[in-house]
């Protein structure tokens, strides 16, 4: 029974419901609505489903006066208090009880399938809530009875904290000229020296005569070799040459000189 002091809540109300007197069930195959006198119900009225605590009550009342005709306490669903029939979704079998504890089975039916659906859902939602409440209470009891975690220090127990140790400072990276952050050369690397003047690709023709007639030519970068013969009588400088009177006397030509350049 529900505990005293708990309030009663209304889960569902249906204004039209029919009650049938059903024959005893002969086999275990279940109830069939076709075995009832569906065209001549034994009673008609309204149905009101209430809940008090974890117990639901299906009350059959008069439409006008509200007088109670019968009620069926439901402790679980689905269960023996409310059963479905095998041949229809609009009819159910209820186990009603009086104040003396006597019980009987009656058949109830709805004219609309929507009313039957609401009746079924109202009971399912209530007992789903009951199941959740039972799980919460069970978990709370297990939490209270279980061992508690002790995080306190035992006698003589100490801990050591290292604060500010073990951190390595990052070394500053060397900055290049101008602050652009150039990377240093790789270790072990060598920089090749600049090419000497003797290994140049340009060939120079030595002077074979005096300074007035000597000609210094530079060859092009294609490494071509050209021999130029100098003559005392040729004037390669054109109009830009100095007067002959201002030039020093020409040196004698060596006898063993050659006009070909040795490579």
C-alpha cells in the first residue's frame, strides 16, 4: 500500500470506457475480446488513472456523480493487474480489488484506439519513473555502505616538492649582421678561396715592342685565343694617341721573342 502523507497525482483521464464481464480463462493462450459480448457492455463510465507514491490506481467512476465503481491497484506494468488481449489493442483485462482484499477480473474497452494508446503510455511512463527512482536509491545505499577513500597523511609520512628545478633555459640564437637572424655555417665546412688572377679565363698578349706600339688586349669570356701582331708603324689608338715627341724611345725587340702565345 502507499505510504500515508503522499499526494495523489492524476496520470490520465478518459471519459468513455466500457466494462465487460468475462468468462474464466480455460487455457494459457490468453484472453480474447471476441469471447466477450462487445455489443452489450455491462457498465459504462469514465476512467481515471492516478498515482500515489510508486503505486498506480485505475479507477472506474460514474460520469455524472463521480462515484467509484471499481478500482485496480497496479504495482508493476506489464503485470497481472493489467493484461492485454490477443486479438485487439483496444481491450484490456483488469484485476479489481475492494477494501477487503477480494479481487476479480473484468474486461475494459475503448471506442477509440487513441484512448487505448494514451492508457498504455500513461502506465509505461509512471513505472519507468519508478524504475529510475529505485536505481537512484540503490546507488545511494551502495555509496554509503562502500569504503571511503582516505586521502589524509599517515603518521610520519612526508612529501617533497621541487619548485623551480629541472627547467632548462633556452640558449639565445646567434644573430647575423644587421639583425636578420642568419644561421651560422655548418660545422667542419670550408669556404673556397676566391680564384687567383693566374687562373683567369682571360689571356693577355705580352708586349713585344715599345710602349707606343704595344697593345694589351683582353679576350672575351668564351676563352678564345687570338694572336695580335704589333707593328711599330701601326697606330691602334687613333686620334686619342699622344704626340710622338712626348713618347719615350722604343726599346729594342728581343731576338728570341715569338708572336705565338704558349698555352
